[in-house]
C-alpha cells in the first residue's frame, strides 16, 4: 500500500543463511509475510 518501513539490522547466529526475521504486530509488517522467503519480500515491496 505504498508504506516504507525502515528497520535496524541485527545479525543473529540463530538464523540460517538467507533467513530474515521480521517484527510481528508492527505497522507496515503484514502478518501474511510470516514465513515468506526473501525473494517474496522483495516482490511484496514493489
């Protein structure tokens, strides 16, 4: 819907290479993106 969200980047050893974690319940972070892959997130931003 045209919202731009800027989030801090934290490197976590608990995440596999290529895996990202997003805060849930934050405006602009749709629950439907839970479990999405990184390439899916890029498409969702367009």
